[in-house]
C-alpha cells in the first residue's frame, strides 16, 4: 500500500488549543474515516436475527472486529490508489 495514501486528513480543522496555545490540528486520517464508516455500517445492520454486540462483549472480540474495520479501510485505500 502507498504509505502516503492514508496520511491525508479526512476532517481537518483550523486549530486546536494545546496548553493555552493555538496549534494546527490535522483531524482524522482517511484510513480512520474509512474504518469508522465500516464500523457504522456493521453496527447499523445488526439485529436480533443477524446478531449484535451486547454490553457483555469481550474485549478480545471487540479488538478483533476493530482490526477487521481497519483491514477493510486498508483495502479501500489500496483500491482507490490503483495498487
């Protein structure tokens, strides 16, 4: 994958307050945005019949799912970059 492909900001903002000083803040990366979209789609499609995350979900299961979202984001970036 192109190392620069996921490094541009998806939601840049003008500034962020850091220790009382204004400093540039780049926002989320495109990779984060794509992973977030994959997560939202997965969560939105959950139902009693298709399965859903419960309040008792194990950390290992959540970490595994988060990994899947980032793998999907990496695939989207790879396809978008023509690689």
